[in-house]
């Protein structure tokens, strides 16, 4: 997002955090209602454009949103959306993207309250790896001909009883309403959003063999000192790296594998 949209989303996040700091607010219900409004505005383009029209007074747009949503969602949801539509947006789609982020964040708040946020982060990462390694599964979850209930049922079959319920909710929402994104990109966004709940950065660590608890602790501490913030490690095992580890943080890759050093030596010899 750029300019006005980035500022509007930052303000919305602050209002969301202030609201969900109150444990009396039902985070799961909030997630469902925000997701429902996301789907509505994604579908009703004309309404979305009216609610993001910079020529319209903010209060008038908030009144319209309250009138359209009244009786369908709770007061907390209407208050959040009223604040969103009062803001200025660079693109009308940015409003919907922001609503979707807040819906997902509400489910993560529920996981945080239940003490399972770390589990959700890890499960999203592992599910992403499973999808990447299975073209058949990816095809089933992204098949445009498949019904919403079929996709939901498949995710429930895969994750039910094996993962936190919030993980399943997030994945079902993604596969049933991808909104133009690839499944892998959507899972990556969810993983980053989960890490942000803890004010941490995600480091994807690939090693030839599983790391011990002590190795994970030492690596996490070292990366935390290097980047100046808490680090969450998503661990992946790939025998092809031969030895050492490879760490990816955002677009930055720190390579320390034998395979990487062999490749570098080969390039030098060829040069």
C-alpha cells in the first residue's frame, strides 16, 4: 500500500489493538464479522467505491456503512469499519485488503489468548511446505470448480484434530476466498501476520538435519541480536543442502551450507 492507504491501515491497526486489548471482546466473532464484510465489499464493487470516494465526507460514509451493516454485525465491528471508511484510501481495493488483515488478526488474537499462537505460526508454515510439495493437494485447494464446502471439508479433513482450530479457520478462509492470490503467497502473508502479533520477524531456516533445541535457541538469540528484534524460526529440513544451514529473512538470504559453498567454488573455477 502507498500513501494514504498505508496511513489509514496504520490507524486501523491501532484501533483494532485498542479494541482487542479488552478481553471481553469476542475475537472469534469479530473475525467472522470482519471476514463477512470483506466478502461483501469484495463482491459489491459499487458499494466499495462509494465508501472509499475521497469526494464524500467521512461521516457520511460512516453513516452509510452503519446503515448497510446494522443488524448484521455487532457494534465493535461497525465501529472499526466506520473508522476505516472515514479514512482516505489510495485505492478502493486497499480497504478490502485491510479488512481481511484485521479479520485474520482477530483469529490470531483468539489464538494468543488461548496460548496457542506459537502453534498456529508453526502449523501455517508446515502446511505451506506440504502444499508446496504436493501439486495434487495444491490443485484440489485452488480448483475454481470446487465448491466452498468441498474445499472447507478438505482442509478440515487435513487439519482437524491435528492443528489448532484457529489454524484451520485461517486456512479455510484463504482457500475459499483467495482474492486473486496464490495459495503459497496467502499462507506466507498469514505466517508474517502471526509473527507480527509477537513483534517478531520470521526467519526460515533450512538445514540438512533437524536442529536440536539448544541449536535453535542459540540461532534465534544470534539472529535476534543481529537484527535487533525477536526472531521466530520456521524450520525446514532439506537433505540436499548437505550440511550447515540457510536462513531467509524476508528477501535476505544468509547461506552457510556446504552445497552453497560448493556452488560458489564451481562458479569461481568456471570464471
